[in-house]
């Protein structure tokens, strides 16, 4: 993922879940940098797509691991995916365009 761009993350769950609520959290160095709810995402079957804005990706630090996890709830049952990692690459011209 490159800072200052507008990527769409595609997260594939191991099976389809009928969520009541879920969150997609992106952390760097132990701090939540971006958090999206089901209202911000699109879900089709077991696939969740998460659009990110320039403002979102500009909050990321380049060269540092970005941890991504989905947590959700169905009735009284809570679940979480395994944490996935990717890295943010830098840009030469800083800021939103």
C-alpha cells in the first residue's frame, strides 16, 4: 500500500458469517491508525472490501508494518480473524492531491 493513495483492501474470511456488527482495524506500532465499520465497507459472501481515502493512507508511516484484523459479533458470539501484515510505502510529494 502506498501512502496518499486510495487503495481498496480485499479481505477474504475463511467462511461466510452473518454479522451483526464488525470492525476492520489497521494498527501500526501498537496504535490504531484506521478503523472502519460495516457502514464503511462492502461485504459479499466471505469477502469484505475496505476502501481507503488519501487521508486514511497519509496517516500511515512508511516502512512500518501495518497490522489488519477483522473483529465482529453474531448474537453473543464474538470472533476475530488472524492478524495480517503489509507495509506502507512512501511518496515523494507529501499531502493530499
